[in-house]
């Protein structure tokens, strides 16, 4: 029965039966791709953008505001 059905299939239909699963497998395998690019960094050296909070933390008024906020939250515990 199956052989009879296969004999009646046209070449185009056979091609589609072979091509569709192949395309599906290739499409699914693209999700398994992982880039092999590795970035090496120097230990202890930050190469990103400068942090504006570092400069602000040196200001005594900023430190006082932080201390006030800390005490507002921590005194109720």
C-alpha cells in the first residue's frame, strides 16, 4: 500500500517530502549556533565608561544626604 502510494507520487512531491524536513532541521539547528568570539580582559582594569557617581561621592554634601537617607530607613528596624 505504501509502495503503491510512493510510486504514484510525482518527482516534485517527492522533492517536497525530502526538502521540507531538511529545511526544518537546518532552521532548528541555527538556534544551537554559538559565537566563538572571546574577549580577553586585563585583570583589575576597568575599561568601560566613567561612573559619575564616583565623582559625586567625593562631595561632603552628597555623603551627608546619603547618611540621612540611610538613617531614615535603618532607624525603624
